[in-house]
C-alpha cells in the first residue's frame, strides 16, 4: 500500500498557495492593468519569469535567499523562529512565486478586456472604486479568476523542481506527490509510482473538465 | 447654469492638438457639441464628468465648483451627480435590465420615479432580460434610464444614437426630448449628425480641431448665411432619381419621406446619406378643410 501523506501534503500546498495567490493577485492585477509606467512593465516581466526560467534556478535562489545565512532568512529565523528552507512554509513561498504568473495573467487580461466605459459609468453613477471593483469588475471577470484559480491549483500539484530544491524531501513535511513518484521510481517501485502518477493524472483531468464545464455554464448565464 | 473654461493638450489620431473650450451651458436646455470625429467633443464631455483631467481650467455647476486647477479643486465623478450615456451603452453584462437601472439608485432610492422612467422608455417588457439579448436601441434606452435614475443635475450624452438605424434613432430622439422636457434636465449632447442636433438642441457649440468655431441656435450655426427662407428644415437624402428632365430627391424629414424636385446643378454633389436643408422662399400655403 502506498503512503497517502504525500498526496495530502500536495493538496494542502495547492489549496494554501491558491488561496494566498488569489488574495494577493486581485489588487496586484488591478494595479498592473491600470498602470503603464516603466515600473509596472518591470514588475510584469519579473512576475512572468517563472514561465521561462527552469524551476531549479528559482529554487536555487530561494534556497540561498531564504536560508539562515542570508539576511532575509536570518531575520525570519531570528525574529519569528521560522526556518523557511526545508519546511512547508518554504514550499508555500516557492509555490507562490512559481505559480504567480498563472494567477496574474488571466486576471490581468480579464480586466484589460473589460470595456473602459463599464467602470467609468459606475463612477458616474456614484459608486466608489471599491464598490465598482466588487459589483462590476469582479463579477465580469469571474471566468478569468476561475481560470486563474484552477491553473494555479493544478500547476502547484504538478510542481517538482522548486519543491526538490527548497523543500528537500522530508516525509510528512515537504515530500509532495510529485517528489514521491520520483522517489518510488528511483527505488524501482514502479507499482507505487504508477498509483501516485495515476492519482495525479486523474485529479488534474477532473479539475480541468470541471473548469471547462463551469466556464460554459457562466457564459450561458450571462447570455440568458 | 454650468460654466466651463478648460484647456488641454491632446495627442489624438490627428497628431497633437490644443483643446480650448469655453462655454456656458444653460440650465434646463439641451446643448449640443457638434463637430467631426477627433475634434475633442468626447474629451470635453469626459472632463465635464470628471473622468478626465484638463491641464488647466474651471468648471462651475450652479454655485458648486467642480474643478478649479488654480485652487486645486477637483471633484471626482462620484461627487458631481451626473448621468452619462456612452456610445456603446456600457451596460453591466452580468445584470439584467432591472438590476442595471437599480444599480444607479441604491437601496434607499425612490422606486416611484424609476417606475415612471421605465414606463416612459417602454422598458417594462425587458426588465428581466440581459444586455446581450437586447437590440442597440433597447440597450441605449436602458443606459438612458440608468443615467436618469439618480436624477442627475447634468445629463451627458456621448453620441448615444450614432449606432442605431434611422427609425430607432428617431424614436429615441423623441423619448429623450420628452424626458428632458418633463424633468427639465440640463443636457449636453455630443453628435456629428446635423439633423439630430437640429431636432434636439436649443444651443449648438461647433468644435473643430479643439477650438470652438461657432455657437448659437441650430439654425444660426447650420443655416446658410444670407438666405431669407420662410420655411426650412433639415433632413437626410434617401434616394436621387432621374425623371425626364429633372431629378426627384427623397428626403427623410421629421420622420416622413418627402419628395423634392431638383435640377441637375442641385444634385451634382449630392449623394444618399447627405444632410440637406430643405427650404422654400416663395412658400404657397395650401388650405383645405378637415373638420367637415
């Protein structure tokens, strides 16, 4: 029988990462969609880097940056007593950075695709920017937000390189399903590797089917 | 009265342009901003709404200063109590017609006035429909109801009828006029359609490349100078047909099609879709009894 713990850690990591990313990405995306300064261009480029860089590069820098020998890692370690490398917390930070473009890109393009008049008309009707965001922007880009949530979730499930670099492979703490597969294959337990792989395969497929289904439903209710 | 005096440098599709606009919008009347596209009409409207910031200037609505760049006063759109109707109606796609209109009112709004608006704009049948299923004219009627639901001090219309076909346009012009007269709302209408401006506006401000080139009543602005006609009206050419020696021009005028005989010289530069002034100097009124 396989150890189910890596699967639970994977799901926990994906859920927490997606939730944190959602909270951070909504205001970030509004800012990116509205700004056209050089600074926003730079931020956009930095956010997109995980799409291109090998995960090991990000993992390596995070390992250095978050480690107790670096200034940042030292502060967190000494002030809060939290060790970020080889811990679950470190995995969340790594996944956050790695999956950030998968949440921000769909949301930004959703906001950009809104006709500008939609928000302006809301302002002329006396609604504040906050009210407009929750009453108009968010409901209008719900498909994009949903796409972002699902891509982030699925992408975190499939993460391997960063997790290996900063998480190590500590059973019960940082050993996620994708790493477990690697472990089992290395130990020639193809049977177990097959079960992990099959479960990830099935979960991801079901999630994506659900998204496409919901997207269609949303599109239909708007046209009803 | 709303007094506006603003200036802004623009980088439009026709290169750099200096918009200078000074005008007094009379209370309770319809003022049209007329001019070719790219003249800065929409920019003026957006500055009035507070959606755009001019480089310098001052806007005062009654005794309320909306903008004064010298004294660093700027009221955001939310503080100006305006109604704005966009060219593309900008209805909220996720709300049905009723919710779109009620969005403007909020929870403590008086539904009696809204009901009257819905009645006047013939929206009763459409209340549960979503914008995606409405025709262009229906969308603009909803957008108009939404803009009016807050009882704005100033109604700003940015070419609201330009995408509609002739009949829908005419119908909505009537409705806008009826509502405008009923509530005495100070209205600024942006349009590049002479016939529309002539029908709807009390005052016309003609804008060309950012500068005001004429102001006055529609006939003062559009009427041909030095022409002392007894009767005149503005219409749109539908067809030009040659019949024997003369041409018969069909003109859409006051929701009617009238036929006018013209000579070759008259129609040489004329084509279907042109706006024309129909006038008569030697006007012979005909008389016939109808209450027999």
